[in-house]
C-alpha cells in the first residue's frame, strides 16, 4: 500500500553547506530555496543530500554513552535512562529516552522519499554518475534510519513515498521485524550497486560501497538473533547470511587491525586504516556531540562523569596471560590467575589501560597536565582524592563515585570540546560478527581464528585462544572479546537485548570500589591504599535496577498511536 502526501506546489527546504571536505558531516544552515531550485541544480541537490547526513546519523557522545550507562558496563547520571530498566518509566517518556527518534526518523525518511520522487528518471538531466552516487547515499541514509528504528522499536511502518504524518488515513500499520529487515537488506543491495568504491582519498564521513556492506553485515547478525525471531535463535539460513555478509567486509582487504587501539578514538584520527565509517566534527562548528571528554571525564579535566564504568566491567578484563581474574560471576577470584585484589590493576589486558582510568593511572590534559588519578578516601571520609565523590557526603557531582572513569574517547588535547569522531563501523566489529555467526553454525575453528586476529593484533598481543577451548568455553571467550573490544561504542545495550539476556546482564546493580587511603593522607606522603571491591553503590538515588522484559523494545510514542487512530499498535508491556 502506498501513502502519498499532497505537496504544496512550492516548499522551502533548508539547505546546508559543508564546512570543509575533510569533515563531511559538519553541517550548518545556509539558506532556504524553493523545491524547484534544489532538484534542478547539482550543487544544491548535493547539499540537500548532505543535510540528511546530520539528520540520520544521530549517534553521538550524549546518546550512546547514555546507553552504556544502563548496562553492566556502566552507570549514568541521567534518571531517564536508569528508570528505563526500572519501574519508574512509562510510554509517555519514550521519546525522551530515544532522543525523539520516531519523529526525527520519519521526517528524514520523507526527505529521502521526496528526493527519489523528484529525481526518478533524471528529468533535469543532471550528471548521471553524480546522480547515481547521490541516489546511493540517500538510499543508504533511509536504510540506516530504518535500521535505527528497527533496533529500537522492532517492526515499524515501511514508507517509500512522501506522506502526511498528521493524517490518520495515510499512516500505515507497522510491518513485522523480519519484513522491515528484508526491506532494509533489499535497499542496501541496491545502494551497493549505486555507491562508488572506496578510494585512497575516501573521506571517512562519506558513504561509499563499503559502508553499505558494513551495515548489511551488522543487520544480518541482528536479524539472526533471538530478539528478532520472537525469542528463538535464527535459522541456519539466517546465520549463513550473517556469516557471508560479514566475511565480505573482511575479504575487501581495504582495512586492517594495525591502528593503535586508543588512536581510533582520538580527534584527528578518523581516517585510520581500521575505520570504515565515522561521524566527524569540526573546530568551526561546536556541537554537543563533540564533547566526548565532558561526558566521561571528571571535574579535574572539566568533565561531568555523565557515565562511569562499573566494577563488573573492570573485573571482566583478563590478565595479560589470558587468564580470567574472576570466575564467570565476576565476583569470585580465580585462584589460578595470579590476580591480587589488593593490587588489581597490574598485568591486565592492554585494552584495560586504553579504556579505563583508575587509581594511580595518569591522564594528561590541557586542563591538568600529567595528572595522576586519585579515587581514594580516608576511612572517616574527612578527605578524598581529586577524582572521586561520595554520594550524599562529599565531593563534586561531576566526579566518579565508583573509583573509575572511562578513558576511551577522551582526548587530553581538548578534553571538553574535542573533534573526536564517533566511530560507526570499524574492522574489529566484523571479525567479531563473523566469529559469532561461525559459532552459531558450528565452525569453531573459523570463529577462533577471527577472535585471535582481534586479540593478537599490534599493540594488544593477547595470547591466542587455544584449540582446546571449545563449546561453552569458546562462547565465553567470544562474549569476553566482544564486551572488551567494543566497550563504550554503543554495542552492549544492543547485544544484551538481541541475545535476550536483559535480566542476566542489565539487572546487575552498578557497583564500584571503595579505595581507602592508609598512609594518613598528608601532603607529600607516598600514597598507599586498600581496596574494598563492590563496596560502593553508584548513583544510589536512582534506586535498584530491575529488568522488565518490556524494555527489550522502546515504546511507540503514545501520541503517534492516538494520531493513527490505533492503526499503530503499542509494544508489549507499554500499554
């Protein structure tokens, strides 16, 4: 069924310009022009396409880190995210949780549909190769927006023509999860034929053929997962599709794993050999999304600690010899690991030091050069270190309560207003996606090889997973690798949900460590401390986490259901 919006004869379109060619997603308002001007002028049409980048790629440092703050990896300061996995949330607050995803997405989809309606058959004789490229970009943008809707709400209406969002008779019903997935896959296959190959001069923020292939890889993995199949594991055909789509990325040989782990997430490094697609920023256009450090660093560095790591995450990091320091419960020490709870940060997986700030670690920023992080407190709480606060007792609200801050994505050169890119796709993800698909298909050798490529790359060089590691132990190794490698990149919330492990992972109470200074606390004294792990409740004012299965999908905005005269149906549990 098609739903057609009766357009005014002339509409105004906000046209934007690019601040510079190396910062493709840096967009700023320029002027308003008529529809006729836009679709008959190649430069204006290009800018119309560019405008929709900013609308579609909404992931940024005040959105995805907030997702991390409702998982076992972190705890956020914003009550709306904590409430979502508790008992204090109703459907009317859904747009706050999703940052108005529903309304923004369908507005963007309408722009894409308008583009295709006005350019079909090339009535204005634009350069064919340019129009093909722009068509591929817009098709990908619509695909990404639908993917964002799919992973948030499940099934949504599929709309390929301009229509009136305000008229009930023209609002289509929701398609099923798999129908939406099939639609996106079909669009991606078309986009792959339209988009140009990645060239050596490729701008990471511009969509090309590889970017469309990357989304196809991630989408096929999701579509094979239990959440997308009514709680059942995907079919062999679905897992084969996931295997093949992710292997296609690996076989491109356009990317490698040689970029130093921390450099992928610093400003000025968006064109790394590991990065497939990233949202970039410019110094000329300050935006909230640029403030990576402000969201994750503490007061000392000008930050607010909007989300902080949990002890559960810290305990998950292996020793550098590949031993797990804790048993699977992440509470009981593994006696064979050599781990010492009173010297907890030595000899850990190198990614720990590149991702987490902890007691005694050094972070140098222009605000505070060569700063040694201090998360200690005196036994009587009469004094505390510069980087910690005690909930309701002492310390700034901008500091960590649990004894840790995230380091990943923090750039000391510009801790509060950096141009750090948001990385959408990088090669390591597709090694892990491929490994998961192969595990599901029973090919443990291929899965193990992919995991070892991630573990044993330059700068990480963790011991390879032995051929003797099979079955449940190999699955444990996979889950470890995915959690640690992709921490703080917006994956944990999606992964826990698609595996339908919400209660197991996201009902864990966010705990930190109490670090007691034992040397007396006098200035000039060598600092000695003891650790009481899991002794701190992080942000206790929000109350305990309690998983409800309704949180697997966000609520459809109630006003949209009313507007549709109940053509749209609400997700389970949100009525």
